[in-house]
C-alpha cells in the first residue's frame, strides 16, 4: 500500500507538479515519506526514495519533466520556493532517516537512491544540509563511528560545499 501511494504521488508530481507541490497536502506527503523510510522492504522504500528524488528536482531551475521541444523547461520560482520551504520543514528528519537507513537498516538495493536524495538535498541547500548531517552524525551511538571519521566526514562535506559554491559563483558570472 505504501508503494502504491508513493507511485501515485510520483504520477501526481509528473503530471501536476505545479499544482501539487504548493498545495497544503504536500507537507503531509513529505511527513509520510519520512515515516516510510523506516520500512525494511525494498519496494516501498524504492518508491518513496524515487518520489523524494523527483520532488527535490522541482527545487532546481530546470524541470525534471521534458516537453516535446528541445529546450528544457524551467520550474516556476514559486514552485522552487515551495520545495525549499518544504525541505526546510522536513529536511532535518529526512536527513536523519536517510543516514541511519543507509548505515543500519536499508536493504543494499536502496542505498544508491538514498544517497541520491541526500545529494539532491545538498544541491538545493548545501549549508543547511551540511548542518543536518553534522547533527545527525553527532546523534549516532558511541562507537558506531569514530571521532576521527566524524571529523573527516564533516571536513570533506564542507570542502565539497565550498567547492560547489565557488563553481556556482563562477557559473553565474560566466552566463
């Protein structure tokens, strides 16, 4: 049933994203997605993670859905803003569920999709997502990750965010 729900939600995104994303129901759908990340079965997890990836794609400038013409469609600013606002409200819990799932509970087949969701979060909100990851890593039980590994992870994430920010600034000045 969870798998069917998120497949239906994914169809709603594909065909009616500009109506669905700004709707008040989307915050409830995201809360359900976060709760569904506690599942242990591949099929519902995969459907949930695919929904999350597509949802986050509407926060970017280019639309994930294509039309008949060759030029990429742009997501309207109000839709992009709605995605960012929804992510702001659910991102911390989503980060916790993704990281703990990837480390402890997700079936192996779900790891690439989960990391893809996390990467998309970094693309949309790099500094805030970095903070959420740091806070999540700090919540891990002692002994699950060494202090050195925690520091290296945070340092590497910060370096990647800084590099991405520099590249993004260069891209903006070139265009």
